[in-house]
C-alpha cells in the first residue's frame, strides 16, 4: 500500500526538503521540490511526490506550528495521505512544535522519530545525538550562532517546544525481533506516548524502524537517513523509473571570487560583481560568491541571517544577468531559498545526490537559462567541497 500512496515531505528549509526528497527519487519515484505551498494547487501531480519547505526554522515556535499545520491540511486535501516530517539531524529550528502540528493535522496517534544519519557519522544512542562520537552540544554545530545548544538529548530538546509525552526505544529494542519491536511501539502508544524517539547507529537500525511504518499508524520523523530507509520501502515495484539526467565532468577547480559585505547597499553589490566579472583574466569558468563579515559573533539573530541571504540572492541574480550561468551551487537553507526566489525559480525536480547532503535538481524557471540547482545542507563537507563538486559537474 505504501508504494502507491503519494508522499509529501515537509521540511523547515530548502536544503532539508532536498536532502530528504532526493532519496525517494533515487528509488524510482518522481519528486518535485516546491518553493511555495501555493504551487500545490496550480497543477495536478497524480504520480508525483512533493518536497516542501515551510521556511519556519527561524520563526517563533507558535508561528512555525501554525504554518506547518496549514501546510499539512493543504497536502491532505491534495491527496497526499502520507507525510514525512523532515527535521534537522542536529535539532535546529522548531522540531517539537512542528511535529506536534503534523500530528494534529493528520490525526495520527504518535510520531516515530530518528535523527541518525550513520553515513555522515551522526548517531543516536540512549536518546543522545552524537556527531562522530562527540555529543552534539559539545560539537561545532552545537555552537551554531543561530541555534546554540545546551543539551544533546533529543527528549530535552523536544520538551523546549512541546508538552507531548515522550518515550525512548533503545538500541537493544531496535535490534530485537520485528514483532517484539512492534509490540514495544504499541505498548508505548497505549500508554499515551506521542513522541517515540528511537536510537540508531547503523543503516540496518533505520531499516528496522522504517518497517514499523508500513501500517500507517505512525508519523515518520527524521533526517535524511530515515528518509532513505523509508524510500526503500516506498520504491515502485519493478525496475526504477526515474529519469536519467547526468552532469558532464569538469575538473578545472578554478574560481573567480567575489566578496560582499552584508551591510553593502544593492548598488554597491552590483558594481562589485560587474567589476570582478569584467577583469581581463577570465580563465576561471566558475564564480565563488561569499560574504565577508569579520569576526563571527556568538549568536546571530534571525534578521541578520535573512539580511545576508537576501544580499546573496541579489548578488547571484546580478551575476546571472551579466553572464550565462548553467549551474548554481548554494549552501544553507535560507541562502538557497533566497537565491531561488531572486532568480524566479518556481520549483526543482530532484535528480541526484552528488555527495551526502548535496542534492542536484533541474530548475523550473519561466525564463529558462539556468538548468541545475545544487544545494548543500548545513554541517556537511570540508574545505575541498567546492572542488569536489566542480569535478562532478560543468558550469558551476
């Protein structure tokens, strides 16, 4: 039954929607990433799953819950009976309030939550998130200036935003016989537990949890790892049917860098882009756009982040108006959304995952021109990431 039902993936930012939705595309399902829920009513999507960004990561929890609840109701009305709630693997944003909203909208009794992504070193043991063996709140991500964390315990972080009863399924129970695991879940639900947090350190643990979703009485909640496990179960019968659209290889690894300041007016940003692009040396085919802002503060406000993302979106649109661009690479959910909006991209057909957390899709844009959009979720990759992407695709 799960193979034929349409699925809606709801994430709190652009990259989250992409790095969850891409797994369903890998296993033969058509997935379209919509930048705005209003696009859902503009055409029929009888055989297409959708990935949606609610853009609620930096909203106040009550407002985030209202936005997500409305989104769930619209998805159900459009025939999407299965919802996957994508949350950040490091619990950034408003996971507690948003899970609560999806449960309210769907009427499901409980959510099965697993944040683990073993392929990227993100595990969960005794309800605690570890990044390469380090408790989340002690890691670099735990000191994210937008979302500094004081705990690595999932239940503690959920309780900051919801009063729903929380229970834990440990590794021993996840590794038990499937019937035993099922009975454990049913017992917790009978006891009124609404948020069931599950441990996982290997892909087989995620697979065991995903099999518990088949009856349809639980809301699946998690990061890309849980999305991939569920996508395997949702794969259409027979050979995979996804369209093969490949990127050509290019190993130049050369970039022209354009630095902008977040406080620079629009006219100055455009002049800086124009001056750099008109310099005599044009051997570098790729443009690297970055923000220069001195020392990073301990905490950054939502308004600061939105201002930076808006400036990057404007700068990107300026560059694309001055020279032909085929492929865009954007890092971070807010930046990716701002860039897509500045360029008039309406949606993205998810195609492939170049590297963990790095998703490529085909742009749907009325004016054409830009073909590929590559988005990178936060917290992944090292200093060689851009050259690795460059080695896999042309026109970055």
